[in-house]
């Protein structure tokens, strides 16, 4: 009877083992969280830039709707990731944290593109490939951040400790894309 009890307890413990995230995974998930909200704001920013004009053409309305759809999709994915991070790590990301992050990103985009959205092309050069890739396949972005973490760990010679200094637009490849949607007729 004692052996049976022992087998049951050990079986329950074995089945109840939780999967622990590595430091690399935690880092990558948090960076993907940052990407989700940067891209959410990016698509929202593009839609607002076009919406500012009066009497939008059907093509412009379609563009605005597409950008809003992309923004909403990334926001939902980002919220699912936040739920996961809060559950699996020591993170405690609140809706207020998300809102503040979104506001800060939006202000930084206004600083880059101008209050009149005239330099939106600068944002496109940096984010269009990253954000579309994130929307299509977030796993590849997760793997990218794991590689950044691992290269940071193995790169003692340069002492790279802040990956925010890495210009990711050069790392994802592709040609610069010039899509400035400020000239609305």
C-alpha cells in the first residue's frame, strides 16, 4: 500500500512539473513584447497619418483599415504575451504599463516623423519589414532576440550590454522601403 501511495505521489509530482524559462527565453519574450507594442503603434501611426486628410479615396480608406487591422492584431497578440509573461516570469505588466508604453512610443514617433507626419518615411525605413515580419511570424522574431542575447553573452571583446543600441533595420535585411503616406489628395 505504501508503494502504491509513493507511486501515485511521484506520478503526480512528475506530471505537475512546470517548464521553466531560461534567461535567454525571458529576455527574448520581453524584447518581443517591446516589438509588439512598437509595431502596434507603428501601424496605428500610419493609419492616423492618412486619416488626417479630408475626403479619403477608397484606396486610402482601405489602407487605413488595413493598418488598423494590423495594429489591433498585434495588440491582441501582445496582450496574450503579457499574460504569459506575467504568469511564467516575475513580470507584473499591467494595462496601465501597456498604455504608458504605447503613449511613449507614439510621442517618440511624432518626434521622428514630425507633428505633421511629413517624415513618416523615416519610420517606414526602420519598422516596415520588422513589423510585417512580426505580424506574419512572431517565432522568427523570438529566435532573432535569442541570437542577440547569445551573441551579447559571447561577445566579451566589445562589451555589448545594451541591445537597444543595435540598429535592427540593418540586421533584418531587405532594401530600404520609402513609403511616405503624408501626401493625401
